């Protein structure tokens, strides 16, 4: 069956996408944030952040039921790994290919999107430890031709890593037809090669979302960070990260892809773009030069848990650098009288889940592939999940979000997997969990890489 656009008239589709794009409240996490949340005691002191590790063994039956609820809510397929101390559970649900019905497997490789940023930040912090990079030095000291003028003098390396640089995202300029012909824009870019310098120029020329010093997620920051690594190490950043981060962490199935294709067994990855591409289209084959050191990597859920455990356990960077990584800024401006339930550090964020636990990690999203990896602050309890339908959220013509059972089920699964109390549907009831009490917020087309 040929893939077609939705039945909306083209002008109405453009209005809807533009409305979503112009009303973004946040641009990073996978879904929604808990209402009425309070901030952790001190985001610059990792010991002050509470860790909900759970005292019971892994409840495999309950985890499996909660994962299945995610599929029953509408997600095509998902794979996951959960760890508690030395125990590990892996699961999979749904289909890897909607046409053939090929089932998901828990060991599939997956595009992890912006979880790449944690790896890039670790590499930069390793160079900080060696004295080759100063977090509070202007980026113009290192790359004067790439980031010239006032921004080169005032944007620091730290500002790049915590997204307070005031530099815009390059995504929409890199895909200029995205709002008028979404499927055409993605199809045309499938095998296109984009140089990192080109992406930086697009970001520097675009209108910033927020002034310098204020958090505004921009992938351009981490493309610049990759070029900074190249400058100080003399290596291509992907090569340096592979040698000094991926291999140091002992990861066997994590890599920067060398072509548009994923090397190992994997699922097809379907992009809906909020209903603008209907039926959702497979983009598992894609040239990821458009994402680079901001989001091009491939991994498995087991590898992601291993990576974050070793990172949070101080095995990849020193204690001083880990403290810097965990020094955070609010990821959004909360309502009056409330504190931010999500705070961003240096390629790592802390998030309060609806069940009350604070966790460290990152999420990622590229065309058709979503990933989320979170850990307790000591790295003992961890959960990672990958799924193969993106931008499944729907909005009305005014950009108001419609009910999102998929997102609710995703949050319920991760919350339960991390707290040790996964929700298991009662016999004879729907496996879809009750709505999580969280405020809705919009995800914009320019946040195709997050």
C-alpha cells in the first residue's frame, strides 16, 4: 500500500504543524512532566538527590504486563532492559515490522537519538580533566572561525553542554520543507550528507528560542561540542568517542553508524510526525550525518544501562567532572509557586517521575525511533526502553493536545520499572493504565532530534 499524506487539505496541515511549532513549551523530554513537582534539594550535589532504587527483586511478571500495556495503548513495538543490582530483566512487545508482523526482540539495535549527547559530554569532560578544555572558557577561544563575534566571546563550553548558549537549533533550516511537505522533506534527506560545519552555520543563522543564559534545547550546541573535540584531540569526534567512551565503558553494540543502515538486527522505525505522515513511514534506513555528535548513535538497551551505571559510578570520568555534569539548570519555567521537575546538566538530566522518584539519564528521538534511559543516582536501579513509532501525539486544529494513552503507558512503565512497583492490570480490565496526572505540553517539528 502506498504511503499517503493525511486527508487534511495542504493549507490546514501547514497551519497545524506551524501551530505546533510555534507553541512549544519545552523541547527535550519524551513526554510530559509531573504536575506540582518540587525541585531536588541541591542539583550541584549528587549525594543530595534522592534515589528510589526499590528493595524488592525484579517482578518480571509485572514488568512484562506493564510493557504489554504500552503496546496495547498503540505503540507498534518496544524492547527494554531493567536492572536492579546484579539482577537483569529484558523484555519485548509488539512488532518490529507492521507489514510482516515480525515480532520484537529485546536485543535489537536501535537509533538512540540525543542519548548521544551524554556520550559527547563525557568525552568533553575527559578533556576538561586533562586541562585541554575549560568549561567556562568562551568557545571562540577554541573555534574562533566557527563561532565568531560576540557569541564566540560570550558563549562558554558549559553553555553549550547545558543548552544555555542562546544558539538556535538547526533542524528546521536543515529540513526547510518540513512544514509544507513533511514526508517529502524526510524522504529527500534520507541519503543526504551534511557536514557538521554546515549544521552549525544553519543554527547560528537561525532565530534563537531564548536569550543566552536561559535554557533552550538546541542540537547545534552538541555539533559544536563535537567540533571542539576534534580541535583539541586531533581526531574525528566519532572516533574519539568510540575509543575513549564507548570502549572504555565496555559496550559491545554501541556505535556511530558508517552508512545509512544499522549494522545489526533491528526493527523498522516508523515516523508519523503528529499525523502529517499517514500511515506512519519507515525511516530505519537514514543517513545520520544530520544528527552527528548530537544524536547519530546506535545502541541496545542493555548497553545503555551498562553505560549509565558506569558513568554514575564514576568509571568514565572523575568525581570532579561528574559533579560538573550533575550541576543543573531548570529545563523549563514552572508555574508560579512550583519548582521545575526536570533540570538539565551537562548532557545529563534529572527528572522527577509521577511516582515521586528522582532519576538521572536522557531520552532520544529521531525519525521513527524513540529511546529513554534512566537510573537512580547511584546507578543501582535502571530502566531503558526503545520503541518504533514516533510523533504519535495528536493535536486539534488549534494545536491543543488530544488525550495520549501511549505517552501515559510509557510513563507508567518507566515509573514502575524504576521504582520497583510496575503496574499490573487487574484481571478482566484494560491493560491501558489510568491517566497519569501530568500537564500536557507540545513537541515541535523542529525537535525531530531530542
